[in-house]
């Protein structure tokens, strides 16, 4: 049933068969973003309000492909931001991506959205903390210090502000919607050691697509079934350390 929603004539598909196309999908805190890329060049973009994503996502993807005379067989892969993001929206994206991959045998390339956010905004001049809202006074965090691996985790905001790295290795630049939401707590805990910037507050779809394209070329993070990376009860409570 899902496969038929993407059916396009073989004649149209053949005209683009030699080009390298892929889709990129991500859930943000307000919307679901869909992009069609040829290599790293964006060919189409659409954004759906998260409250309508269940009914519009597949239709929007279908429309995007048809407008460029494509069908799923023309796609090399589908890039997916595996999180963090609000779980309901993230689940919608992953379920849709998994369904499309199953119906079409199109591989998925999973991307860590928090790492991409850090990669897009890294600075050699100041340590940066990336905070995304994990709800119930929790934040997903990524600490980016000069010449050090990224440190990621999920903590209650007051506990985060007391982390030794945060307390001792300032000043810190704070980015992400979590930094904006918990501005007062951060500034109370760190004072002048904290510089909070409201923009950007999340990874861009272009960043997700670029990371996925590089992973695809290196045959990294290629999946048949996508699962969320950032679940508070599992991955993030372990506070793994990773390197970009």
C-alpha cells in the first residue's frame, strides 16, 4: 500500500536514473522537514507542522518525488535524523522511513542530530554546550571543548549546571532550545561564565543531509531499520563520550 503511493511511470524514472538522489528527513520541536538532494545540492524542501505529520508526511514525500519525475527506485538512500527530538514526532519520522525502506528496499542512513548540531556550530575560540529540551526539567547535552572528545548525556538541568566540566572549564557558549528555556537557571549557576545564544536552536536539514552523504560514501551508519538514539532511560543516562 505504501509502495503504491510512490509509484511513478518507469519512463519518467529512467530519465533521472543516472543521477544521485536521496531524501533527508528530520523531526524538530515544531515541524517535520523533508528535503530532496542530488548529491549535496538541495532540489526540494518542505516543512510540515508536527501536529499534522501523521497524515501529511507520506503525501508530501510523494509530491516531492513526483515533481522531479522520480520514484523510490531512483533514490540511493534515505537520510534520517535519529534524534534527539520530541519522541512523538521522531517516532512518526522513523516509522515512515522504516516503512518506505521496507516497501522499496531503499537503505537508510542514520545521523546523530546532536553531533551534527555541534559540527555545524563548533568554535575554536570558546567551549560550547549544546542543550536540547528533554522535557520534565531534563536536557540532552553535548559539551564541545577544545582538543577534547564530545561529551554527551541527559541530565536534569540543575545537575547539568553542576557538572565539573561546566563549573571549571568556562566560559561557555550555550546553544539550543534547552539553553533558551533554562536561561535563568544557567545564568544563576554560572553567572558571567555563560553566554547564551538563541540562534541557532537545532540542527539544520542541510547539515543532516551533508553528514548522511559523507556517511553513505564511507558506507557508515547504513541501516535497514532506524531506531531512536536518544532515549533518556537508555542511551543518554549512560553519558557516552564520542568523537566527531
